[in-house]
C-alpha cells in the first residue's frame, strides 16, 4: 500500500476530537520511548511517547497522531513490538472521550483515549465503507471486521 503524505497533525485533544469514535488504520508506529521490564521509559518528558501515521476517513491524506499518554503508548507497543502484526492483519485505533465509564469523564484530560485493535487485513475498509465488498454480508461481514486482539483502557465502556 502506498502511504499518502500526512495532511494533518493530531497532538492536542482538540485536534484528536475531530475523529472521536472513528476507526483509523495505523499505517506506521514510530516509538520515541521504549518499554523495559513493563515500565515506559521516555527519552525526554517534553516529547510524545510515539507518533502514528493514520488513515482516517475524515482526512483526504493521512494524519500524524502523537501519542502522549503512557497507557496508550503501552497498548500500541504491545500490538506492534511485543505481539507484532502479521502480514494478513492491520491495526485499527479508536480515539475517544465519549465512551468513558460513569464518573470518569470529569478526569478525561488525564485518561487514556485509544482503543487499539489488531484485526484481519481489510477490516478498516469494512468499518468505514458499507459498500465495500457487498457480497460479504451477515456473520461473515461481522467476522471480517472483528478484532483478533484488542487493548481497551479499563476506564472505557
């Protein structure tokens, strides 16, 4: 797949909020921190933990998202570095502040916001385009876009 030049950068919640709850395919994960013995080790407290190149329906080009929460970083690290993504799989993320459990929304600025999923390759297309492969329907369609493995923060519903 030919990667498009990123058209937008997502760093602050106000920028990420434009895709709140939308599926985005992770094209590239570039860690700026590492994990050793279960602990996130950042290089510089002023830098994000990582960046991701995303394909999102909302943007004509790709977007660059910066990961600034330790738990979000740890989940992406688990998917890409520890578990590794196979050739027949893709990573989908949902950034959201809308799906916190009751009582947590007041503290959302300090909470993780990414739900990270490893899905079968092509799942993203099924998620964002109802007309993609219309010959696949029902249970087969649901299976084609279901997560093989996921990391969902405990603070989310």
